[in-house]
C-alpha cells in the first residue's frame, strides 16, 4: 500500500505506536519551549487565577479605552473603546442638500466637472438633480449625439465625486391635455435607448425619479395616453412606464414617484400604514420595494398642492414607507405658518427625508434661518455615529479576532442603496492591508434612538504576518468603479476617526498578531 502524506487531526489510535507517540510528544515539548522564548502563548498562562484583570483607562484622540484581560480561558482578552461624537458638517454620499441642474436636447448645457467638485469641496453637497428634457424627440428616437451627451454628464458626475438624482422629461407645459408629451409607444422606445446608459452608469445614479410623463416629468399635466386632467390617470399605461424604468435600472437602484397615490394605485396597495411596504419585503429586490417618493411642493399648502389625497391615511402610509425607501424633493411656495421651521422639522423627520433642493424655494428656506445649516444639512439622510467598540487585543495567524461595535443613526433616514461594511487590518509599519466583509447592512440602521450592534468573529488567514495591526472601519460604495474612492465612502459622525485619503474610519485600536501555525505530517496507511 502506498504511503500518503496528509495533514490531519491526530487521533489516539494513530498515536498508539511508540515511535509516533515519541515523535508527537517531542514536537509538543519543542513548541512549549519555543513559545516561552517568543512569548506568544503568554496571554493565557502568564497570569494565575481566573478573574478578569482591568487595565487602567487610557486616552487616544479623545476616545476612552477600557482594557479587560481574561486569563486562563479560551477567549482572548479584549479592549473597549468609547468614541467621541461631532456636530461638524461634512460631505457624505447619497444624502443632504442638492443643487438643481437641467438641460434640453434643443439647447444642451453639459455638466461642468469643476462646478460639481466645488459643490462637494466648498458646500459639502454630494448630490445634484439632473433633469434631462428630451424636447427634440417627442416624435422620434433620441439622437446618437444626445445619447453621448447624457453619457458625458454621468461621467462628469463620476469625475467630480458626486451622484445624480436623475429624471427625464419632455416639457414644462402646464396645460391639459399637454400637446408636448409623447405617446406611450414613444416613451417606451426612448427607455429602450436609455437602458444601456443607465445600466452602465448606475454607480453614479443615487436614485431615478420616474419622470417621462407630464410637465417637468411630474406625472400631472399630460396627454390622453396617460390620462389628462380632468380625466382620471391611466394607471395601466403609467404602470407600464414605471415597470420599464425599473427594468432599465439594475436591481440595486430605486425609482421615485411624485405622489403616494400613484404608487398605491399602480400596485393596488391602499393607503394608511397597512398599505405601506411590509417590513419583511424591505430591500428584497421586488418592484414594490424599489419604488420610493419625492415631493416637489413640500409645505406649499395643506395637501402640498395635491401631493396627498387623504392627509391622515397618506401621512401614515408615507411615514412607514420611507423607513426603507428614498424620500426627497423641494419646497415650491411660501405658505406660513405651515412652511416655517416648526412644521418643516416635524415632517422632514416624519417622512425620513434624504435630500432637499438647496436652490428652491428661497423664501421658504430663508424662513428657517440658521436651522437650514445647523440642523437640515446635518440630519438629511443618515448620520451614523459610532458609540463604542470591543475588540481582541491579541490574536494568532489562523485564529479568531473578536469584533463588536455599536452604531446609532442620528439622521432622518437610513441609507437606501447597498453599502459594504468592512473591517480593515492595516500593518502599523509596512505591509499589505487585509479586508474582511462584515455581515451588516446599513440600510437597516434606521433613524431614531435604536442602538445597532455589529458582532462578528473574524477568522484570520493562517499566513498573516506577525505584527501590530491598526483596525479601521470602511463603508465603501459596492460599485467596482467607486469602491476605492474615498469620496464615495461613508464618514462616521465622530471626531478623530476619518481618513480623507483612504475613506476609512479609525477604530482607535491596535491588535497584536503573533505566533504561527505548524502542520504535523501523519503517515496514513
């Protein structure tokens, strides 16, 4: 019988042969002697007794560290870090105030990279609404030249480090029936042309507003194909357009409708909290879970110029829906006292607003005074605050690293697009970084007082070099084109943690990796 060399766990019957037993015992004694010289087993046998030992508190970058050593048990010792928060305003992707931009096929104005960069650098604005009017193509396909112009705009956003809220429309004609709206057939043809573009550039599309129908793409003043007021909306044709938009986008991107009752009628859900997206369906990739809301006449009247059909029912519906779906828009008319700060602050929170137009309406925004910069800029969308973390302070190659941290979302909304959560081990001196994907989904870190706990055991590579490793938290954009760009990573609302050049958040903890793994050969007969 041929001998095979294999690496196995040693069982007693295989050790029963005297020669093998002597070999293994000798190897074990060698390892004990070696470990006493190198000190890498000292964490477990250096201290007598079994009680925890508290290491004195120390400070680093304003954080409080409490180190606990647990001796004589299998679990490694840990260190707890309590993180300081900040009230500073800073840029974060897919949230906040935005600037309005628009262009017409008949008179194209391209996006300017420098202007977009200034939004981010000088105003901490990472979003722009881009309304693209296809006014030259009401009865014809979109020209290749204008399709290239749309691609160039999306590329400009990528170069600048921002994202777009994208909407397509045909006109600003607020008459009904609207002679400047295209037919259903023409809209669907245009969507076929646009689908490859939005697919290829979805990395810089934060969300897409339904558009295509009615003046400004807001689905009201339109033609008979879609139901022109005073006739009722044609929800069959409108639903067809919505379905085509959803199919044009990757499943990771959402679409927004102008009023709650459009979604309620297309999906036949009814209003009120009972008609809202079920929690179990949140982010499941279904069409229902990918359609959110925008309100472009926020606070303009009691029903926001026709946004709501039934105030009490639609309020309950929208409040529940927007916990897991994007909400944004603009003010359009000064309507005190409703448009003043007291009501604005209540409804921005109630409906979980992620973004708001900085440019319109100036009378409304000015009436909010310093609250616009001191509160709205900070709380639109998510604002993730690291509370504390507990980490192993020593580990071995091939061993386990225990990581636990808590997060609170002090913004008005949760992130609505997919987002990775990664633990980074970076050598204190030199060498390669190591990244570990954590099983956490920030889209479920809802706004409010809930503290979310992420706890995971990381299995370290057996070939991880010995040394000290700094721990960092990375929340990058999952798109391959953006994953390594710090402008698209989430910055935590803590002081002393952010690294602008990497997009990482420091965890203010170093873990020491020491030891090695030995594989004993066993002869298998």
